[in-house]
C-alpha cells in the first residue's frame, strides 16, 4: 500500500459527530477513499458537499438500509462508528443503551460480512457496553480480532489535557498525550491519573475539582447546549485523532494511544482503557498504567465494579443478538 491507499468508512456520517468527523477525514493525506453511511437521506448530499474540497480523498455517500450499509463498508480498512442517538439533559450514557446497542450490533454484523479485517473504532455510547457487544457479534461470525476493536475514549484525554493546561497556566498544545486517563468512558469510570502528569503541581482543591470535571465534562456540554445536543465537535476531533493514529500504524508507524480494548489489566474486567501500542496489524501490546496515589486508588476501587457491570451487560446483550 502507498501512503494514500486507505479506505475509511463513517457509519452515522450525517449526524452531529459524523459530519465534522467526515470533514476532518477528508483533509487527511492518508485517506484515499471515504465512504459515508447514514439512514438519513441527506447523506449523499453531505458526500457531494465534501467532494468539492480539493483534497485527494474520493467521497461517496450511502443512505438507506442494510444494502446501502454493506456497499459503504465493502473493502474498508477502517470503520468509525458515531451512529446512534445523542444524550439529552438528564440522560446518562447508560440510558442510551437499548437504542444504540441495536444500531451498533447491526453495524458490526455488516462489518463482519463485508470488511472483516477492518479496524473498528466505536464512538457510539455507552462505549463501556457497545464495545463488548461488538466483540460478541464478531465472535458469532467467526471474525473477531481483539487487535482491531477499539472503543474511542480519546475525548476524555483531550478534555483532561485542556483542563490540566488551564489549571497549570500551560500552553494547551504542550499537554497533548501527557495526561493519562484510564478506565472506561462514562462518569466515574473515567479515571484521570493527574499524579502522573510530569511537571504539574496540583493543590488538593484542584485535584478534587479537576477529577470530577473531567469525568462529567460531557454533561457540561449537554447542559451548555440547553438540550439542543451533546458533545459533537470535540468528539469528532477526538475520533479523528485516534483514526489518524490507526492509519499511521497501518502505514507502518508504531503508535501509542489510549483506547477501550479487550484487556487483562484489571482482573475480572474484560475491557479497559489504558495505553495500547498499535502496529500494522493492530494492537501489539496492552500496557499497564503505573502506580496510583491514595486519592486515585480510592476512586479506582469504587470505579472497577461499576465498569465491570457495564462491560458484562454489553457481553450478555451481544450474546443474545441475532
């Protein structure tokens, strides 16, 4: 493959995350073909709109049912899935489970049939459950590869980077990839490791305020949009960040990103977000996260049972999906 021989498909491309994500992917020099799928009839129009941007990626839109989805996925190297309903005020990510579980499972079934070797990046919430669902559906079709299934937790890191930089008076760009966030992607399952931020000096008050702010930053956006939406632009940026790393890895670079993947890091919890090394054939190593302070350990111990329950809920649902 040359540097521009990658086919990326966005499932849910007409939505609030899908459109800006598709725009960012259109700009990528690593994308030759960009397929957009959504049930919405506006999807071909989104594709035409993007096709007027003078970059090399060929864009095609697909809308409708299962046949259109299959056509979009055929031969894809990377599939990014932001499809589903967004959170509204008062909703938790878990409230989205029943609707988004079916959307994700149906998409994964089509991936298994049309591009079984693709790297799969799941944005659709609740990620703590939708990624385990995806594993079970892929297993049923005999194509599960733990090295190529990722839950996108990148936005948690992005938010942590911004908030830490603000608290320290640092240039925000200098904190990229320097603030560890482990665990899951919902509320208290999001565990920032502020003790591991090199050069940072946090007061007790900052630690107590920064941790819950990072954990609940999604609600901050939902409330600020007054019921009109959730985090879309920042999520698109974060999704693109992980996608670009996956594409670089496909090209032959060795990259390290945080992602929610199948893991044995935490006994009894089948999926966990921690640093993962990624190469040409997918994940090469799931890494640990170092030592925790007493404050972090207290939060961690409280978080693990909740995350495990959410993971197991997804596994059980996925095993029943036909």
